[in-house]
C-alpha cells in the first residue's frame, strides 16, 4: 500500500493522529490481548519490573527507573520503541517532527498556511523517534531545550524572530520517547528547565514568547542513593514523574546464569569446541551474588551483572589458551582457571575500606565461598567416603591450569570413588570435561576441610 506523501492525501486516508502516550497504550493493549511477548531479552523482571512498566504506560505516566549500575535501565528504555507504531507521518524538513494536522513550530505553521494540503510528508520509523541523553554537570539548557542560533541571526532575521531558535534535543524528540540517564547529575538550573516539559509539555527559550506544546513520553534513570539524597535532585521535578520503578539485580542463580549466557561475547573458532559445565556457570553467578551481600564491598555502587558476564568471558579465554598450548580441541574451563576473573572483577567493584585489604584478596575469598556453596549444593560429603579413604591410604593428585586433560584422566581412574563423582557431573568421555570435574571435586573437598591443598608456583597438590 502506497503511503500518502502530502497532507491532502493523508487527510483523505484512514490515518488518525494519536499522542505518543495514546500510541504506546494502544499498542500495549494489543500486545497484552494477543499475549504477544514484550521486552524480550530482559531477564528476571517478568514478575517485578515489567508489570509496573505496563501499569505506567496504561496510565499514561512518565517513568523514572531507580537502580544501581548494570540493572538494564537503559536497555528497557530503548526497548520501549517496540510499542510505537511502525511508521507515523511528519512534515518533511521539520526539525521537530511536526504532526501534519497540528504543527507547533513557526516554520511549519507558515508552510501549512501558504501551501495547505500540498505540504510534503515523511514517514518516521520508531528508531527515529527515540532520543537519549546521559546527564552530566556540564549539560546546559541550550543542549536540552534550545538556544538562539547566531548564524540564523547573521542571515538577516530579527533576534526576536522565532525562526532564529536552534532547538535542543527535547523539542527534536517531539512525538517520541526521550530518555535521560543519571538524572541527578543534571545541574539544578537545568532541572528547573525541565519542569515545564514534564508538566505543561511546553518549552521556553531565552524569554521568547514561544510555546511549543511538545508530545513526549519521558523516561529517566537514577541511582537510588543520588535520587533520594537531598540536594541532588529538586523535589518538584521528582513529583513530575508518574511512576517510580525500582530495578534490581537477579535474585536467583538461574536468572544470573541466563543473563550471562545471553550477554557474553561468543566466537566461533574453527576446529575448537567450547563447553562450560553447569557447575562452573553456577560458580560465576554465585561470585556475583555473594559480592552483592559482602560487607567488604560497597553496596551503594552495586555489583553489576556485567561483572558476571566479563568473568564468564575471561574464564573461557583462560581455558582456550590452555587448550591451544596443549594441542587440545575441546575447551572446558576448570577451577584452576578461576584466577582469570580477578582482572574482570577488580575494576567493577568498590571496597568499603581502602588500603586495609586488597581487591585480589577479597575476590579470592568470594571465589572460594562460591565454589564451596556450589559444591555443597551438588554433593553430599558422604558420597566421598571411598575417595577420602584412598587419600588416607596415601593417594595424591596434582592439578594445574596448564596440565593436559589426559593427565587428569590417568590420575582420576586410579582413585576409587572419583569416577562416580565425575559421572554425576556429566563428565564422561571427554577428557577436558573430566579434568574440570576432577578439579571441582578436589577443590570442594579441600574447602570442606577434607583434603589438604599444597600450592606451588605452577601446580597444586591434594593429599590427606
């Protein structure tokens, strides 16, 4: 079907204008009625955050997301465009995407008054109707609202002429979604400038007698500490947001693992297969979960899900290096690869007390507790009576991040009880998977104080 290209043709079509909030609401109602999934890829918010977003949209309310870093606040804002119409008409050449039937800027009003139904149209897709700004202290009213353009004045227009205005990002998002990240970082005078936009839906520029009744859906994000801190955000602006929605970190290990697998960078290496055992994924997720409860780590800054994702990527990379050096084609991360997560964790956490204890030591403790927790959820110590008896009789076992997988197979088969434990972890047939399982069993028993672990420069030895 050919789309109308002029206002006259649009008037003769079935098109009826809607505000952006009416548009979002209507499309959400359609999606809910047809049970069409929305916000796909946003994991862990199905029963908490997403229902609140739906309520806000159905109520026609602007939204502010409160949450620590790495809680998908910006991603959710960007996904809101899925609820916009596939295309909407606007006056061609308009800086602020004017509605063909109700232009609000002086230039478009003049064109419609002179050319009438012959004014040409463009059709806007959802991605062209979304604007996003990261709030910083140096942002000015001119950036968001607008300013007098000296070039237009130099071209011969009067300073009082509305056509001399260079519109900021907010008017240019007219009939769309405007997202403002880290709202409390805006200077107070700029926050004041947003009050009219939020309530009366108009803008004022440099004392001009100009009123632009903007059609916007406003979404903002903030850290709870900054948002509730007196002096970081002015109270009248807080009052303008209809819904305040609290985001959160994954509450369950399975959710964290799902996000980790979805967000990680994955590569296809010819001739190499990579498999990460479920228990190793659980260990990575457990590290982040423990960090979010640790008194040694600042909870005001939060522990982002990006920590888990980056740890996953580094763990796989460490295992890949070993496989390449050993000439193996199967990559399976082991417990001895976990030191690789120090680099990807240290830069993303903040310690409560600086200098008393190093980040590396804090992370090492988290890793040990995570391995212990996952091991105790997987096994019962009574399952290892025969294995521990073998160690009491003098059995020993060497582990190393550089030891070829086949060496583990040779050692493990000689120790009674090891084969059953490895089989319970699903590691049969693949030497790399067996090696990873053996290390997990040995480390778990060591952390439960059933085996001693002597650490060397290149390898560790487990013995009774």
